[in-house]
């Protein structure tokens, strides 16, 4: 009986010390993991923020470049029919879109949808202007396109959405 009592006297304090050390080590490990996680997130944020801002810049530039008034300034040539101009504008928009397609991974899904709608709306305006009477005349085609664009202007909507999303990073 005395031996059992001696074993208990030694075991209970050792068990208390063991549980205390175990609890302290467990708490310390959790804090270290949390601290490392926060460091990794901070490093990732410092890396991805510039990439995101660059994506917003590129999408704003994309919107400007597919704007019909800018497209007409860049691509309209002498001796070009309205149909040729229409085809050239559509091709330019599709190439610009393909060039900026990867930017979608850096922006929100809703903003990317707005960018796509902007592109699609401009293509619709170009196709509608191409179906108008006397649209084979490049002057008529251009005037119809510019007038329709000024009425709806999907580029301004997309640019507002870009600015609004960028502002989230600075407020």
C-alpha cells in the first residue's frame, strides 16, 4: 500500500507538469502557425496588389481602345468601304479582348462580366450600324456608329465599374 501511495505522490505532480507543458506548447504552436499565416497573407497581398492594379489599368485601357470613336481614328483609311471598316473594327475588338483575357483572374467576376458586356454591346452597335441604309459608305457607317455609341456609351459604364472596384482597395 505504501508503494502505491509513493507512486501516486510521484505520478500526480509529474502528470500535472506534463499537462501544463502540453497546454503551453499547444497554445504556442497555434500562435506561431497564426503568425506565419498572417505573414504569408501579407506577402501575398504585397505581391498581388500591384498585379491587380495593373489589371485594372489594362482593362481601363482596353475600354478606351475598343471605344468606337478611338477605333475609327485608328483604323479608318481612304478608299475603304463601310463593310471593310466594320470588319476591321470587329477584328480589332476581338484581338484587344483576346489580348486582355487573362486579366479576369485579377478582378471580380462581376467586373469581368461588365467588361464583357461592354465589348458585346460595342460589337452590337457596330453590327447594327453595318445593317443601316447606305452603311457601305464609310462616312455614313461612322456617323451612325458614333451617334449610337453616344446614346448608350457602354465604355463609361465599364470605366465607372473599374474605378469603383479599385476604390475598394484605397478606402
